[in-house]
C-alpha cells in the first residue's frame, strides 16, 4: 500500500531532550515536507526537500532540523524542544512539488507535547 | 494579508443541503488549487484539484475557480453527516510550494 509512515503517533517529552520524528514514504516521491498544525493557524511548513541531499526552510524552521540522506526518509529533529513546539506534526510527500496535478500525500501525524 | 484565506466558520448545514466553502488567495502566479478534507485528529485527505477557470465536478463535489478574482470554492451537494470535517484550501504559488488556508469547519446536521 502506497503510504507515508510517521513515528511515533504520540510523544510526550521534557524541555531540552533531543527527539526525532521519523517519516518514510514508499512511493518513490521526489518531494517531502514537514508541517505543523496549530488551532487557528492551519498547516505551516517547517522544512521541505526537493530531492536527496536538498533541503530548504519553510515558514517556521526555527528550532527544527531535517536531513534527506535517502529518497524515502525525511526525519524531523528537535535538538532542544521547548513547550512552544507542542503541536500536531505532519509529514507529506509528492511526486513533484507545487505545480503539478498531484497534491500531497500526508502521514498520519505525530502529536507532540513538550512539558 | 494572509496568502490563502478561508471563511473561518464554523459552517452548519442541514443534511441534504448544499454546503459552500470559499477561499481567496493573494499570489496571482498561482496555478494549482486543491481542497483537502480533514477529520478531527486525522491527516488531510485530498478530495479535489483544479487548474483551469470554471467548474470541475466529482460526484457530490464541485470545485470552482476564478483566477481573475483569485477565488476558489468547493460546493458539496446533498451534504451528509459524514461530510462533517474541516476543509482546507491549498494553493500552489509561484514558489511551487503548497500554502494552506486555516480551514473551514463544516457540520452537517442530521
């Protein structure tokens, strides 16, 4: 089944403890992206990747890191999480970014709470 | 001004009625437009895409695009309680990234 897999689904952590949220897609998509979703603010892009070893900042990159060493994987790293990073996170992928007939396929989401 | 704006709702319609969801965007270079449905606690699901001015119909859903007015809408005919969800408008602008609106929460009353 074609899908984007995120792990974990739920995570509660303490301020300052480094964490990684994994994202993997099995559709050979070029493009991958991370979003956070907060009430009233919609989906905001954190980072995106056009291809292996090519990453760029989205609208809210502060406090996050990403890497794209393999086409299928795009982990999101929080080096020193803070309570304002408590949010619902989504990974998404697409055969091609932006202007195409394809929308994005989203993962199931990771609900992160930083205390 | 937000790049993609949606009527914030919440919007309530009776079962069987037409639900109308609206979206405006600021980037005149935008060429691809999408509607996603998101159930509470779930991930967004693509339900419609539109690229040319006019209407595009898919079952009970109709997307309408007017590039001159920078306006895109989604009509849901014969609304069902299972249509109750948040609907996200997404626009692919000149930067080739999808920008999402904040969503409109729709409730279909039995």
